[in-house]
């Protein structure tokens, strides 16, 4: 499996000539979802879901399908009958040759006065876990944790404890567009030294084989 990091929370996974894209939002490249055979979206916030760009990707590939929360699915399903699937915690499905399990129900708390929305995480091929905007812990071993390293709803101690609890082989940063380069070495050092797993990050557009 080839993993390509896009800007912020978006990743592309490639295997067997097919491509799966997760969370191509407004902070990611405009073409982040183009060429995808399947798209997964964890929740409706704009940094994970850009409706216009998603529609363009589904238009560009009439065979492409989308799996997401009900709130996102309701916004686009009418235009793509039979190609948009609402999923929730405990669901399993196959998308573009990848086996996917769904974990989680709610977005992390930003502030008690802000209502929580639905958020799901996706475990791909029993190996790569993208939690969206939550610190969800799957009930099985994870090889590669896509780690939401910086957000209005977390702090570094929670990020470190999340790595410890999931206990992956490796953690790779996502959700990082607002993290200044000045702070990167501190985050790298503390997560790497305290998380208990191999920790790394990829520049947007960079890839690694898993």
C-alpha cells in the first residue's frame, strides 16, 4: 500500500491500481480528490469536506463512490444516486479494493458550548487508521495511526496519550496545517520521545510504502 500525504487532514492510499482518498477538505489541494476510485469523509467540517471539490471528483470518475456520515451524504447523495453511502460505528465495507471498518461516533469537544457533530474514523485494510477529528481507539491493533497532531480541540499531552493508547507501530502526522514550522521540532521531540511508537511526518505530496 502506498500512502501519500496531502495538505492538512487528507491522505491518498493506492493499492492494486486503485486509489482511496480520505478527507479532501478546503485546506487540502484543490485536486486532492481527483482520480480517486473511492472517497471517505470523516465529518462535515470544511477542512475535511469541500462539497464543490468532492462533486468535481465524483463527476470526473463516474465509477467513484463516497462513504461518509449521514450529514455529509445528505448534501450530495441526490446528485450521485447509488454512489453515496452513509456509514456509522461498527459498519464494514469494501471500497476500491480496500477493506474498511468504521469506528467512532462524535467529534472531539472543542468547547462545551459548541454542539458536537458526528465524526467517524476509518480503519483501512486492518492497518491504517484515520480518526478524523476525534481520539477514537479501535478495538484491534493498528499498524499506522494518522495522528491529528494540532487542532483547536486537542493539546500535546492528549496527542501523546492517544498514541500510547492506540499503540501503533508508527504514527504519522495529519491535521497540521495550522502548526507553525517553529513548533514542529518540539512536537516531533515530545511525541517521538513520549508516545512509545515510531513517529514521523510527511511533507504534502510526499509518499511512503506501508
